[in-house]
C-alpha cells in the first residue's frame, strides 16, 4: 500500500473544490491561458515568458502547459518556447488586450 494515497486524494479533492469556488471549469482549456484563470490576458504572457526563461523557477500546471502551447496554431508542438510567446502575444493583440475568454 502506498501510504501517500490518502494525502493525494485529499489534495485532489481540495483542488477540485477550490477550482469550483473560483468559477473554473475543470478540464476546459482556453488556448493561451497559461495561468489558468479562465481569461486570456497579459498575465498569461508574463506567466509564459517566465516559464520559458526559467522552467524550474516558474513551473506550469499540466493544463497551463497545454494552454500555453499555442505554436503552431490550433495544435501546438509539445514544446514551450519563444515561438509560443510570440504567438500568444499575437493572440492578445488580436483579442484587443482584453479578456478574450469573455468574448
């Protein structure tokens, strides 16, 4: 038996509960939403730039990695790099700098 299973289960339940309180929709991914707050904003660009520059110092969640992988458009390439940063900046400009997730 893994003695950490109960702790992991409690952590997962707490995470799901916290996400539901915050209004997040579990499992939905907004392309570019690297910080997973449900909206495409400049904060996502900052999050992605920090991660690309220092992945160990600025880790992303699995969903954040998936959302941040925006190059090439519509499918990503499995690698977070400067091309994703550039594509995310273009998405933000296209969205008018507002909350693209609300449009």
